[in-house]
């Protein structure tokens, strides 16, 4: 009996030991996978997030690369093709077609042809010698405030110059009456050149005012605010003609690589309603009067603008800083006034001066 009781006690003790061992094992088996699973989940989550961020960064880099490529392609400061590596290429009148009612046409997709040496940040002016027929050639400059007339400088007379083909005539329907102007290749407001025979050609009133002047004004206004503009004017003579068929004007702003100024145009040397013999300078038209130079008024480019006749293209005077257009260049003590068509002045927002209109 005592043996049986001892055996039973041993069995009960063993049972209790196995029970306790089983609880500990359950705890280990139950806790360990949960802990490992948690670490795995956190680690995988971290890796996935890192991939997402990396993917996002890759996309951002790709987008930036595309943006940079696009900026490199479309940046306005990029030099157009031919600018800085080209050379003077005078246009052929046949390639631009006959005059069709507009004072100028754009040529070569509006891209000028300057060489690298012509694009300088220092002002200069170069004028070709007259040829054997007394005709002007190419005029080239880097126009800046260092080439423009001084604040107190006034325009001088240019009436002593008789450019090739100068046979003055007077017609009804032309502002001021006279067909021909002594046209500066590089305008006085850009060069301060007066009676320089290498810079003056026989040009119609129409070409001077409607063709060339708006481009000169554009360049002058830009230069007053910023820096230099490469500027070339090429008179286009056909054969041995004494009067050019037109002028080619090229311009390119240097410091900003053409962002401010960039053009290449051809201005027609015509006068609507007037027939011109470009070989000699003779002309014919309604109520013509050959003035043979002697009757033409002395021209200074600051001559008071006469009243416009019916049907004329009326011209007015404006200043760079004013908001009014004037009949007289001396009105309101304007400094360095420029002459433009009245229609152009109105389109630019100028209003008539109450003193002279």
C-alpha cells in the first residue's frame, strides 16, 4: 500500500513536470513566430517604401532631365542657326518677290547672318568705300549707347550729299511732296553720323519712314534700356543701277543672344503710285515736278513736318519717354525725337499733343 502511494506520488509529480514543460514550449512556439513575423513585416515595409521613394526620385530625376532637355532646346537665349557662324549674305530681289503693298518682308526666317567677330560688346561702325559708280556698300555696326548721339548733340545738315541716282522730284500725295530722302543706312539715332557719304543712299520717302524707321526705332529703344545690337544694312543694287531696289536690314542683340532683338528684313525702295527708273533715278507720277535738286529743301532729318495732304501717309514726331505725338520736332522741347507714321504712333498708344494738334 505504501509502495502504491509512493508510485502514485511519483506519477503525479511527473505529470506536473510535463504540464509545466508543455506551457513553456507553447509560450516559445507562440511568441517566436509572432516576433519574427513582426520584424519581417517591418523590414519588408521599409524596403517597399524605399523602393517607392527611389522610384519617385527616379521619376523626378527623369522629369528634371526632360525639363532640362526641353529648356536647352527651347531656351530663347540659344543662338539661332547661322548667328555667330554666318557671314553677310545679301538677298537677291528676285527671291523676295515684287512689292505687294507692304513696306518690308521677312527673309531667311527672320534669322540674321552675323559672324562671331561681328558680335561684340564694344561699339563700332564700319562703312564700305563707294564703288566706281559712287554707290554705297554694306554698313555694319555694333550699336550701343557708346555709338548713339550724346544727350546734347543735335543733328547736322546732310543736304551737301548727293547720293548716286539723286534726281529729286515733287509729287502730290507724298508727305512733304518730295520723292527722295537721303536715307541713312545706319540711322543717326544709332550712329550720330550726319553728312557721311558712305552712309547715305537715295531712298524714297516711303521706304525711309514706313520701311526702315520702325526697325531703327525698335533697336534704339532697346539700346537705351540695355546693351549692344549687331546691326547691318546692305543696299541692294541690281546691275549698274544707281538707285538701290531696296535695303536688307539685319539685327541681333549681343548680350542676351538675340532674346531682345533678332530680325532679317528687306525694305522695298518704292513709292506707291510713282514709277521709278532705278538705273538713273528719274521718276514719273501724278502732277510731277522735276526739282533737279536745287529746289529741294535742305535736309537735316529734324525738319519740321509739314501738314499732311489728303491721302498722304502722315508722319509725326515722338520722344522715347513721352506719351504724345507731335506735328513739330521742336514741340515741348523733345530730346532726340524720332519720326514715325501717325498710324504707327496711334497703334503704340501715343496721343496727339494739344499744343500742335
